[in-house]
């Protein structure tokens, strides 16, 4: 069976399509940024655990990527209030650093 195809281009439809794609990309990027901030607020027991969480997070990304990652050791103290200068931390956890 022979077929004929006709391709029609409309500048107005093209602009509407671009606007729709840009809106979707912005929405997806914003959601990815919020998820990354949430990941950066989590505490991990080791750097390996933090790296595995980052790798798992990167696999979910479609439009964005993590260009650089850094890990910071965060001290934790028991008790309320600011610890004194001589007080030693009761433990440390690993957190991802946001640049």
C-alpha cells in the first residue's frame, strides 16, 4: 500500500511546544534540586555509605547531574546547648557538602 505523508510546520505550534518543554524541564530540575538538598541533610555512618547513597541518587536523575561532591565529618554532642571548647564530640557522622 502506498502512502503519502505531509509534514506541516507552524511557528506558533513550535513556540507552544518549546514553552511546554521548558516548563517541564524547570519543574523536573527543581524537584531534583529539592531531592539533592534532602540527601545532603542526611547523616551517614561512613563515607562508603554516603557515596552509595549519592550513586543511587544519580541513577534517578534524567535532566541534571551532580558535577562535584564532597563529604564533611560532622561532630555530635550529647546534651542541650552549645558545647564548651574543651568538650570532645561524642561521635561523628558523614554528610554531603553542598557547593
